[in-house]
């Protein structure tokens, strides 16, 4: 897994890429260096910076619905 922080590891090993919140400048270049890529997991609901660059067979996931709130208590949600 490569999360975008620090130097990019050997692209031959990366199967899951979790890009940083602020998209990298060269999305196509990063994806092009990841021949074993199987999954791109965005950390936000928006995936527009990645859509046109995802190769066939690679799954693009967003973080829609993820929140920092804990579970609500009681049946009323209060």
C-alpha cells in the first residue's frame, strides 16, 4: 500500500494506492508506475482527479459516508 507520503516505493510491489487528500500533481504518472495496481482508495468523497486515469481492472473507491462521529446511542439517534 502506498499512501502518498514519503518517497514512492518500488512500483512493482504496490497493489493498493491511497492517495493523499490533496491530489498529487501527476496522477497519470503515478498510476503509470504501478503495474500491479488493483485498487485506488480515495480519502474523500470526490474521485474526479482519478477517474480518467484508472486502467481497466483497477477498482476506484471513494470515502463517501465515512465520518468521524461515533455510533449514536439509543433508537432515536440521540
